[in-house]
């Protein structure tokens, strides 16, 4: 699992800063130490009120309610000093009137609390429908780095073994810029934006992440042979930043080749960094390799905010309310969040219990070829936590 | 409901060409609407006086000449009524733009069909990709990429039989890019009604021709509401003209996840999608069955069609007889099917599958020790 320290160190890298500030590993781990010094460090800290952290909880649509319930139950059982500020924003038609308001409330809450745990909010395909709240939230809070860990879970049999790689995805621009127009009827342009600043920021994040997590190789995924300017800029920026990290091996891979390699020899990957859309594609391919969207945790990191959410971002409308969903992704995302807050012991207990349940294999949800419900799985996690005390 | 409403509103202006296709076509060739029964992307070539079709052959770079030789040998042994016309497509600069020599263009325009080995495209500045140039020159609008598991070559996935059709002329690969200011680049994804409709229609026709019952559009219209939305709406609209084909759509993310988890539910479908998604997913599907060395590809145009091996030119093993000609061979089989030479296609395909299943003469990339010509020889033996 990613340690809090690792993420934050990686995070610092996104900020341009004097070289001297870099060599301060002893700065209290929880701080975003190197943010421009004019801003007080504590301002950027998640705040504790009455001994508890307040965390924004956005269950989202689909299986969100059930999996968020699982997290709440488990957190409560472990006496985690976290209080949730829950906002039930929905992207579905019926909730629409309220949706914009609630969405704004989400942003305000996250800005206040700095930390959030979220499920996925539904986005309509309909052209007259609203834009994605998920994307809007990421852009608004500038949580620019999506981190998704693709790793086999012991005991969960899949087609590929020894998969262990990490996807770092630029989260705020690229194909998800949201800029589209119809020049004349029947001719539509959709803009992909790549900037040097954001490419540099994500590249630094990836390198630091690799370094702190003892990873050896960072690969940039691109399509610079066709999109020579856009992806070319992304790649050349990566290569320029790479010179500052001589201890790490680097290479580049074209996105179609990367996808092919991912399904045939995924073991070769270590840390992958890429623009927005490719990240969506590869995190889904990756999830397919290790057991599906139900078991892949993830997070989105910005300079000031961190929002934890299942790694491959599926709403799961089809199994909504059936008590069938696998809460693993949400629970592990929650555990990642606890590490981020410095609550390592709670995080450790929870994630260990989840892994134990899966390894034992007696209680499993449908996506893991089991027959158990979300609640049964959660209860089994609770039992495992009790045993370990 | 509102999706349908939007769709019909958006589509209203284009109904005209559907009704008066002929009249409008004269002024607006790009908006022909393909309203008629005419099959698009069909083969209209004629045999020569000697009873053989003339086919342009672009051997390509690197291992191209070796694997092309295998095809020639196998075709000669199988008595296919085809005569090869070698074509050189080494690019020239014409008015400052990368272009293909006129002789090559004339050959392909005359023969209407070509087989092409791998071409080397250097990354970076300079030439526009030659593949891209070919696509533009002949307006090759659809890229067809079937992937079928091969008995004898074990991968983590069994029983794969996917067919992917990719829009090939616009989308993310429109080539329209610019620096807005220093450090800010815009790359334009272009989706047009005309090109989308053409490739979608071809997908429906192709599904009918190979006996698949379902067509599925893969899109990301949640995020790209207008561009992918247009593509999706047109699919929905066109599906009404193909009542025998079931139509549905899937979000790109789900497709990626589901194919990797289990590709077999896709065996009864033809997937059709914009350029970039198609590029990525078709290579990913190739990965399921063992890589680009085993998968064919066809580029269908209004008149001309080019069938090609999509793997690289592998200059490192050039001239060592280590290359695997399977992808080019399978592409040529697609070409035969396109030309209506189905018997020859079936015969060669069976011989090739048998050879691969027997596993005695496999090339190095498949874990065997056979040379390129030994593998081809084994296929020829199996023809008998």
C-alpha cells in the first residue's frame, strides 16, 4: 500500500521550489512542507476538531451508498478518529434539481476539510445532461495526480500473476478539458489541452513517488508519434525532468503498445505516468488484470487536497441497492486515506483484515466468484479485526 | 428519452441527403449519405485477360521483403488467381508535404487493392507517418481488426474472437495541433457526421457479411458529449436501417475492463469506435492472443483497400529469416475475402491454422525454431 509519506513526498515535488528545501525529510510528515513559505504550513493541514478529523464523504451513485456504509461500519468498529461530513450528491436524473447545489457543497466541504473519501457520481451520456461532477471536482480542487495501484491480491485467482504496477494519471487537463464545440452542424471539435506546467508537475510527482516507494522504473505513456505537439510536449517534459532523477530508470511507451503489453506481459511495468484519457484506459485494463473494479483502490492528490476513491471509477448502477457490491476498493481507499491522515495503525488493521478475508476465500462477493453480500463481507472484515486484537 | 430527442433533433438536417441523395451528392460529395443499397467499401476490381487479379504489393521495410516472399510462395502453391505488382512507396516531398510517389498511387488506384508489409516511421520531427499518408491519399476510412485465438499458441486468454472497426481518418488523429502560447498545446479531435456515418454503416454491413449479430459502439460520451455524442447518436440512428443487427453501446472504460476480464462475451459482436480508442483497443485485443505478429488488419476505402501487417519493421532481425509472416498472411486472407475469393481464403487459412496448431514449425516469436521460409514451407505442405 502507498504510505502517507510516500504520497506526500511525491506531492511536494509538484511544487517548484528552491533546491535547498528538497532535502528536509525530517519535516513533520503530515505537512505539505514545501508549499511556498508565505502560506502557513498548518493552513494546508487537515484539521482535527475535538480529537477527530473531519472528512468529506461523498458516497456517489450506484454502489456508493453500500460501500460507503461498509467503510463507516468498519471505521466505527475500529474507533477511528474520523468524523464524516456526508454529502449525497447524485448525477442521476431524479436528483438533478438539487445536484448543482450539492456539488458546490461538496467543493466547499472538501476545501474546508482538505480530505475526502468518495464513490463515483453518475454522469449521463445525454448531451443535454450535466458535465461530469467527478471531473469537475478534480479540476476545481486541482487534485492533479491520480494514483492507482494495480497489484494482485493474494488468494484472488486471476489470469495474470505477479502484477504490481502503479498508474499515475494527470487528472485535470488533456482530453477531459471539457472544451468542445460544433463548428457547423455535423462537424465537432473536441480540444485536448496539454501544458508544460501540468506535464512537469505530474512527471515530478511520478518520479518522487517512484523514489519514495522504492520503485525502479518510470515509464511515460504517450502517442507522440501521432500527436506530435501535445503528447510530444508531455513526453519531452518527462524526459527533461527525468534528468533530475538519475537513480531511476526511465523509458517511454506508445499507448497502444502499452495496452497490448499490459494484457500479455503486465509484469514488466513499474510506475507509469500518462495524460488523462490513457490513464482511464490503462487503469481499467489494469483492474481487469487483478480482479476488477471492486478491488482496486485509488486516490487523487493535489497540493492542498486529497480525495480517495476507488481506482477505476465505476459507478456500478446495475447492481445498485442489491447488497452485491464488493466494498474492498472503497475500504482500501479508506485505509489509504487513514495513512494520509497519519492514522497508520487503524489503516493497517483495516487493510490487513480485508486482505485476510480475501485470502481465506470463505466470504466473497459475486465479482470474486463468491455468493456473499456486501454486508456479509463487511461483517467478516469486522470479525477478522476482532481476532487480531 | 432525452437522448433520443437530442438525437433526432441533431439529425434532422442530414435527412435531406438521405432523401435526395443523388441531387445533393453533386454539390456535396462529402455528404452523400450512402442512402442507397450500394455496399460501401466493396471491391470493384476486374480480372485481367490472363484470368488473374493484379494486386499492388508494398513489401515494406525491415523484415517486409522476407515475409512478403513467404506470401508469394504460399499463394503460388495455392494457385490463387493473383498477380503481384510490386510498388515502391518511399516518400517524396511534394510542395513541402510528405507524399507517396505517383507511380504507387496509380498502381493502387488501378488495382483497387493492395497488400502491405511494415513501414518504418521514425518518431519525432520530419515526415508525417507514411501509414497516415497512405490512409489520407486513399481515404481509407475504416480499419478492420479481427483477433482470433490461435490453437498452438497459449496465452492467458482462450477462445478470443473479437472484431474491431476503427474510424481511420479523423478523431484524435486529425493531425490538427497548435501551440496556443508557449507551453500550452491544443490538439483537436475532429468528429464529423460524414466520416462517422460512413464507418458506422460499414460496421453494420461488415457484421452482416461475417454473420455477427451485434454491433456495439464504444465511446466516451459522458465526458466528450458533443464529439463522441455525435458518433453514438449516428450509430443509434443508423441501427434502424439494419433491423437484423442488434445495436448497443458501451463506455470505453467498461469495454477495457470487460475485455481484459473475459473477452468471450465479445465474440458475437462487431465493435466500432473513433480513431484513438480503436487504435488502443485493437492492439490490446492483439495482446490477448499473442501480439501483432498474429493479427491481420484491413483498411477499407471508398474505392481502394489496403490490407497490412500492423507490426513493426523489426530492423534488428532483418535478413535473418527469423521473422513471422503470419500477420501479413492473415491480412492477405482478409484481402481474398474482400475480393470475393473465399475458397482460396478458406484453404490458406486452414493450412495456416493447422501449421500453427501442429506447432512443429513455429518461428522464434512463438517459441519455435523454424526459419521464415520453413514455416511457409510447412503451410504449403498443409495446403495439399
